[in-house]
């Protein structure tokens, strides 16, 4: 109740490609505190965040609180961290302390409330991980191969025991070529993959082409670089959840993957 949260990027927006509008600059100038993910996820926004920080704004890249030893550095992007850390809820929980500290600095009177809320969020992430592992146990190990549009699920795969293969690379700036698609089709046929997945924030054309050429079904849409719409309630296996929240988004992804691959 103490904070009015304004998000610059809505559901389905690709942060790799997002270009700030003039209205975004005004919103940032009016903000008491600014949080962004970091690790170059918001490629075109990064310079703007740096300028805001130099101007004296409270600006925080939340992933800076994740130890370097726990970050992934894909070989094809040597020198750059994989920014999609939220795929592992326990790793992502490291970012809570940065948010709590930033809010407390902007609003010292609410520090105790922010700390209490931070502990509750941390507990919900731990519960989410335990629930997810139980659901994933329904998928035979040989079927735990996750194929998506771009390479946004490496932390997810590490946390939940999936081999992750993507048509595109770590960023969506470059699109998949014909050779990438052909290679993926061969891989799917060789491994006898049951289903592949589109992403809410990525053009589905490449995955749809792979699905057609490999004669494999699309198992559903996953949230990768953006949550769903706040208040969009999904129901699966007798449980309702809001895909506009982190926990709801991840539950949707887990249910979608498990139901398609088990």
C-alpha cells in the first residue's frame, strides 16, 4: 500500500528489443526509485538507466545481487552473462534484498514493512520451487528436453533438470536462419521430441516452421521475457494463479511443459 508501481514494459513485450519512448523518460524522471533487471536484458534501455543514476536517481539493477559464480555465461556469448535468471526461483530470490533495500532507502518509514514483505516473497519462491519439482517428477527423464524460440530457459533447465535447446540464441535481436531451423528439425526427429513451445514475447514464426517441418506439436505458449497480464487468472490441476505475477507465470510454464512432455 506504500508503493505505486509503474511498469514500462507490458505483457508480451520483448525487453531485448524495447526502445524507450518519450513518455518512459518522463515516468523515470518522476520516480523515487527505479528497478530494472540488468545483465544487459534491457539492451536499449541501459544507457537511459545509467543517465538517471548519474543524475542522482536511486537506480538498481536487481541481478547485481546474484553472485557471479551462480551466473551462466553461454559459450556463444563469451564475456556476457545470461540475463534470464528468473527461470530459477531460488536464484531469483537473491534479488529480493536489492528491492527491499532500494524501497527502504526511498521510504525509510516503511523499512520494516518492506523487510517483512521481502521475507514473505522469499518464502513463496521456495514453496514454488518445491511444488515445481514435484510436478516435473511426472516427466520421464528421457523426455526432459525443452525446445523454445530463444535461449531464455537455461537457468530454468539448470534448476529443474531439463536440457534446453533454442532455435535462436540468447538475444532476440538476430532471427533464426534456415540453417538453424533445419538443424533443429533434425534434432527433434533424432530425439523423438514430443512437443516444442512458443514464447509470449517472441515471434512464433520460427517455432511454427520447425513444428511443421518436424511434424511435432506445439505444446503451448511459455512466458519467457515477460509475465502475462496482471489479473489474468489461469486454472490448471485444480489451482488458480495470476500469470501477471512471477509465481503465477512460473506455475503456468511448469504446468504447460509437464502436461505436454509427460
